[in-house]
C-alpha cells in the first residue's frame, strides 16, 4: 500500500493483509527512534480526544533494536539514535485525495478541527501531509481520519530528546514555511500543522487537474527545501494568476469556487510571516526562550494565525463551496 523511500526516515511500509478472521487490515512496519513511545500508545491517547477521527488498532508489536541486528557489525549506533522495529495492525482507510468537492471539504475540515481537538488534549501530530489524511466510509457517512502518529508528541507523556534529534518534522511540500528555516531551532506548533493542512488542500485540488500537482510549475517548487518556503509565501499571488498561461497559475479544478477564500487565507498567512520576519530582524532571543506576551504573539503570528480563528476560516471554505453549488443549481 505504501513504502517510504528516503535517505533519512523510519523506513515505513504499509501492507494490505488479512487477519485471523479473514478481515482486510493495514499492517504498518516502521523503525522509529527507540526512545519514542510506540505509535499505538499515542493512538490510544488520540482516540480519547477525537474518537474515530484516528485509525482503529487491532494489534501491535515491537521487534529488536537496529543495533542488535546486522548493523552491529558496522559502525556502532549511538544509544540516542538507535531505532526499534514497530508493527501496527490497523483498519484499512481510503486516501482523502480520492474524494472531491463537498465530500473532500467536509472530511478535510473535520480533520482540521480534530487537529485542534488533539492539541487541546495534549497531542501534536507534527507530520501533516497528503498521504496522512484519510477517510472512512460507513454506508453513506464519510468521516475524515488523520493517520501516522510516528512523529506525534504527547504533552502528557513527555520524552527527553537530545537537541540533535529535535530536527524539523514533516513532509517538504506541506511543511509550514517557518519550519523550512535553517539554523534556529523552531518548536513545532499547532499552527504549523494547520498551515500544512492548508497546503494539502491546495495540492490535492491541483493533483486532480492534469498533469497533476508535482508537474505544476508553481507547486514543483514546494518539493525542494531550498525553494519551498518562498514558493508558499507567493501562493496568494500564484492563485491569482491565469491558469491558461503555461507555467503560471494554480488550477483548482472542482475547488475553483473557493479560490477567493483560499487567497484570503493565504494573504493572512503572508502577513503573519511578514511580522515574523520583522521580529527576526531585531530579536535578541531564540524562539525556545520566549515567554509571556512575546511568546503568545509569536505562536499566533501576531494575530494573523490564531488556530481557533483559522479553523473557523476553514469552516467558511466548506460553507462557501456549498453556497456556490446552490447558486449553480438555482441558475
């Protein structure tokens, strides 16, 4: 179903299997840092916050440390960087990007709200991407589901991580702009996950329009860590460009009725990052050292990205799309 190919990662693979009752299940195998809690522990906590908004788990297990295998014959593994084989048997879900129109938006908004609910419950996902947003269909009911809690953080069960392991987490085309900075350690925030969800929405919409998101001249730059932040910073401008001109524009297909609302959100994020840039030019503290009002201002990009307000703006996308469909049916 899925295999992760990268130079640095958890070696994640997901297989479609049948359990002892002949039921189809998804078997996930990965090798996260051994210091991290097993993903099923985080999923159990997440279920307390959002119920069926996360995958159902039917079984789990852990294997040997990487350092105990053939790796022991090579360069010694630092204990802090050692990894352990994890296995998770879960329900089979469907990628959110398979949906379109109002069905997609309903499930996407539900996931965005659940990210806020998870945070209120003490859980931050930290790896929102197109591959991690799924849905479950029961009869005619569609429910958005967020998966892959390998990199999630629980505030209730803190784990010590050495500074060198606190690298940015996420998937480049969907990473928040701030997390693409090099140098200063940037703590991962709820607004970063919500910003990633915003980019997923745009990416998935474009991916349904030939030749797809990865071939779009504007979105191609999201894939490169050296150009991704600047390209996302210009997304409001790119959404305004004519899509019929080769090399320009972001075609949204069935999501085109919410283009103006997406531009409004993109402008708000742009203004917030403008404030951040101004602060960085005069700041004499690291973000990890901020306190009080200074910390609050940074966390919400000086009022331009308040999570509760942004989730409401996401709700308005759904409402705006529904109103456009009503207008078409009445015309």
